[in-house]
C-alpha cells in the first residue's frame, strides 16, 4: 500500500501556540477521558499502568506529573504508593477541575495546580520521579519542556515520558496513520463538538513529533543518561525513561 495520502511531509505545521492549545483542551475537558478511552479501546489505561510498573515510586517518594490533564497518571502513582507525595501540574484550569473531582472521589490526596511545562513552578533537584503522559507533544517549546522536567528531577531521579508514536511495521503504520488522519477526527468531533478542531490537531501533533531514537537523543542531550524506550502495542505509544545525571 502507498502512503502518499498520509505522508507526514504534507501535513501542515501544527499550531502549538499556548493560548490556542489551552482553549482547545478547555473545550473538550469534560469529554476528554471518554474520548481517550473510546479512541484507544481502553489501551491507554494499560500504557499508564506499564509506566508506573516500569518507574515505580518508593515509600515517601516525591512525584511530579507534568501536563497532568485530568490526572490519570498522577492518581495512578498515588494509588500505587499511598505514602508518595504526588503533584500534578497543567496549564488548563478546566482539565484540572476534572482531575480535582477525581481526586476528591478516590481521596488520593494528590496536589493539583496550574503550571506551564515551559516554566514549572517547582524547585530544582526536588523530585524522585518526573512524568509526562501524552502531553509533551503539546508543549509550545519541546526542548524547554524537557529541560524543565530534568531540572525538577533530583540527581539520580527518573524522568518518564509516555507519548504516542508511529508503528514501524509498514501495513500497521499505514492503517494507523490512515485512522489518525481521517477517522479519528470524525469520531472525536461527533462526540465532543468544539470550535478549536481538537481532533484534527491530535493527529497533526503526533505525526510531527519526534519518536523512538530521535526523542531518546534529545533526552540524552538535555542531561539524562541510561535512556531507554519501550514501544507499546506494536509502537502505537512509547515510554521513554532516563536518569538525571
């Protein structure tokens, strides 16, 4: 099969201006979890669980979840280790409202607050684990976002990034890209109507974001060592893990 109709080179440059992305996520905040689980067939839950198993918190660990969104990964860490001090930051208040409601329901005691990934309101060298799930590609300045995550981690601490990626198997890659570019936006818009084309933005942001060894190199260049990446579900998502020098 040919990939000409879904060639990433023809994809328009994605607009990641902060105000636009914030407004876009605000418009879908109440449907965000439903759509994530629906569009991933609930596999996203397994990817987060794998992240927590691969980078587990110790007792009384300090954990920072960047671009926490509706808080699923932060809440997962709190459930895994109740003594951990978990903080979840996001720059979209509407998403944080949903996260705080979940936190109240399960009484997980996660601290949620506003924070831009390019200028995290946290002290340096503090956290044992710094995570980001499906959010780094939305940061206006990817390099700055990585630098801020590394800055927040303590020396010897772990940085874990869970992000969408592109499958390497040709037929699966073709089907995946076709789904992302043509079917996913229609499903998303039918369930969560908004004025900011959120589910047209999603495939654009994935197709233009570095993955695999390319992203691993960026993490090494910004102060992480022993960087490893784990393709999940035939490469649909990838977990990247590194240790701060």
